[in-house]
């Protein structure tokens, strides 16, 4: 069924979740040099500590375009497709200042097409923490905005079924700062996500307009 297939595509391209458990790392993207390829240590994480609320987040200042530039994940999808990551960006909007819902439009390429995936993240009483509802409560994704300066970078944590994925978003791909990339690597390492678990994304060829046939609506859920 087309609907089911679209949802699977949404899950696959969003890559913020690990549906299939973790497997051995078979390789990551190769766009940044890495010191040594050591076999990855089994990450030890305490799910409760996973998503630090580092600062008071002004969600209004988070709105707008963010380019995904790096992901740290144990997802087997990324492990096997890590070298084929596609340029990805998201557009965050609030419909009003008092809105408790963040609208998330993600655009990415798949089979040479641009796709747009629409989602909502619910704000929680805790600043910088949001929830992406799953089809069942245990499938919810808890999201934390770990660190951001609003106008150059944001480090996001996604936690689903006890597994964590981290993403580094930037406002502009023209000038990626080395200290920022290093900081992301260090924070990922703290979660047990060493270099073998990092998946840099292309900083060019992002999608513009997406035709209606390639919009996947994951509101309220997928
Ligand atoms: C981001 O989304 C808002 C609300 O849908 C829209 O008005 C705006 O044009 C979008 N920005 C881009 C660059 O697509
Ligand atoms: C992409 O990032 C690389 C490395 O930071 C940089 O040299 C290059 O100019 C960037 N590309 C674009 C289109 O900004
Ligand atoms: C890139 O950032 C560095 C350090 O912030 C700055 O010195 C340089 O002028 C920037 N380059 C461009 C093309 O914006």
C-alpha cells in the first residue's frame, strides 16, 4: 500500500530512530578524515541522562531553516547507508508565540527526488524538550535541544526506545566552523557515539520546492 510505503520512507529518510536495533558498524561517510578506525565500543548510556537540557531555550528563536550537517547514531539504517546520506534541511515554524506545537518540515532527496516530510513536535513544560508522538506512547521520540546559539548551530538529541541519535544543524553551510564540528564530536563521544557512529551530511544540493506528490504528511503521526 502506498500509504504504508510512504511511512516507511519517512522513517528511513528521517533517520532519527532506530527501529531495527544496532548492528556492527560497517562504515560511515568518508567526507571527514578520522584519526584511526578503531572497532566501536558498545555505547553505555543511561536513558534518563540522555537528553541534557543545557540551557533555557527560546523556541521562537529556533524557527526557520536549519541544515543537517552531522548525525551521531547507532541506527543500522545509517550503518548500512551511511555513505549515501542525502542533503537534508528542516524548516521550523510556530503558528503563534503561545503555540505549544512546533511544525517541522524536513526536505531531503531520495531516488533523485526531493521529498518533504511534515511533522509536529509538541512542546513540553521543560524548556528545550519536545515530544514527537509515535503511534503508541512507547514509540514516542523525546527530543532535546541540547545546545544552540540560534544563529549558527543547534545540537539536538532524539531518544526513542532507549536509543539516542544526535544531530548537528547549522544555519549556513558556507562556513562550517571546525570548533563547532569538534564540539559535536565530543558531545557524541560522551553518549558513547564515537567516530564510527558519525555520519556527516552533504553541505550542498539541498532541496528547494517540493511538488505535492512528494509530500509525506506525518501529522499527527507516522
Ligand atoms: C518555512 O515555513 C514557513 C511556514 O510554512 C514558510 O512561510 C517559509 O516560506 C518556509 N521557509 C522556506 C525557506 O521554505
Ligand atoms: C562544504 O564544507 C566544506 C568543508 O567545510 C567547505 O570547504 C565547502 O566550501 C562547503 N561547501 C559549500 C557549498 O559551502
Ligand atoms: C568563515 O568563518 C571564519 C571564522 O569565523 C571567518 O574568519 C571567515 O571570514 C569566514 N568566511 C566566510 C567566507 O564567511
